[in-house]
C-alpha cells in the first residue's frame, strides 16, 4: 500500500542515512521500524507510571470501598462541631 507521511526533516535525514548505512531502502527501514513498534505490544513507552497504575487495576473495588467509608465519615457532624 502506498501512503504519504509527513516526517520532520531532521528525522527524515536520520532515517534515510541509517537505512543507507544498513544497505536497505528507506521504505524497508520504515516498515521495520513500524513493525518493531507494533510488536512491543501494549507497553506504553515514555509513561512508566501508566504501567504501574495498570497493574493496580485489581484494587479498584477496594479503593471505591475505602472512599465510601471516608465519605460517610466526613458526612457526619460531630456534636462538638455544632455551633
């Protein structure tokens, strides 16, 4: 499939030079780069906190339960707070 991509000039020059150094056409280099990025799976590079937060998804119900207790506690007005 043919497509048109807008790539910043410095990135294009670097990709073209790297492809040339590897002895492959730019199209093959770009294809390999995209395939490599896709094969990295669901990992979100550049956002390590997101991986960590994703691993805590199983605690969502517990977090909701604790928040409910906190909300109920703060809804009550203690007699000494009445003025």
